[in-house]
C-alpha cells in the first residue's frame, strides 16, 4: 500500500513517466478525482491512450492493479472530506497532550514537502513569477490569506506589479475585471476548499490568466486549471491542518524569484532602503 497521496506521488514523478504514461498522469491531474473512479477503458479514452498504458501507469506508481489504485483514491477522498471536528474525534488523546508528536510532524511535513516538490513545476513557477511582463495576483482562503499577503509583501520588494486580492469577495471583482493573458494568479487553497476561491481562479483562467496553485496533498479542484501545482503536507495530530509547509513553499518561491532576477532585485531592495532612510522609517524586520 502506498503511504504518500496519489497526487503527490504523481506530481513528484512526472519526469519518470513515458510520454504516454505522462498523458495518463495529466488526464488524472486535470480531472481529479473523477478520472480515477471509472473503468480502465474510460480512463484510457479520456487520456487518449490505450488501456495497457493505464495499467502500466498504475504499476509505475507501485500499485498491484487498478482496483488498488481506486481503493487508494477512495481513502484519500475520505481524508480530504474530513472536517476539523471529525479529525478531532479521531485523534489519540495522548498525542494531543504531548507537544512532541506535533513538533515532530511539523518538521516532517516541511522536510517531506520540500524533498518531494516537483522540480520542473517549481522551476517553471519561479520563472513565471519572476517575469516582469506579468502582473501577479495572490489570493488565499480563510486561513491561507495570510500566506498570500505575506508572499505578496515580499515579492513587491523584488519586482513590480504584485497585488494581494484581499477583503470581501465583492471587492475581488474589481481586480477580476482587468485580468487577462498578462496576469498570473497565485492561489493558496487547502481542504476544505473554498468555493469563492475556486470561482475566482476559474473566472481568471477563462479571461486568459495563468493560474498557479499551492495546495495540500489531496489537491484543490483548482488543480484542474492550474499551469503549475505545488502540493504541501498539512496533516498533523491536531483538529487543524498546519500551514508550516505552505509557508516553506512560499519562502522557496520568494527566494527563487529574488535569485532569478538577482541584479534587478538588488537594485529594488537598495532603492527601498534609500526611501526608508530618506523618510526615516524603520523596517519591520
């Protein structure tokens, strides 16, 4: 039985698949979870490959057959649909009483997330976010909006045209009006995935924007339309999911964008320091 979620496993190993297996992987990622819940023939038809290719794809994932692939998928869906209350009821009381299991899991989540980030996805997203011809719009949900705001604040220092989509949903429409092919949407979305965030991303994609996603191992539905997806491990021995690994991804992206345009970033940071000195403002560092 696989220990890692299917989406994380597939994203991490995209480069290992053959060309036809990669078509199967992309079909699954584009229509998760429904793509994996039908028959082998239906999966093959949707991916434009043969049924044996689907079985080879499943075998490469380390699963003995399509039935086990579907069993794994169903288990993941059960985890995805768990509410904080349900997770709280299922927790071991001893684990709650001790901080050690929580700390260990937080460290493990960050380590495993960074170790298994799809390298091609990460590199492609960094290049996209560093493209000065693009305007960036960062948005998050109830608990992840703080991450979007944090990342936007850093990126504004090293590049221009960075916007945080904040406030009430009605205010988002003001930004959505002008979004088009020269815009990039950076979405933070973890279970339980927020309908209004999904709708914003879908509307932006229809207007030609490039959508990128930072999500959990079970994958926000936005993954179907996202050009780049970076999954993080969020489960911990607590009723609440953890944002530690999501923050780690945000900081890796910030560092990557800064490094991608090193000279330009340096000039902007120096200009900011000059402004702070001129107005005698102190940094929040």
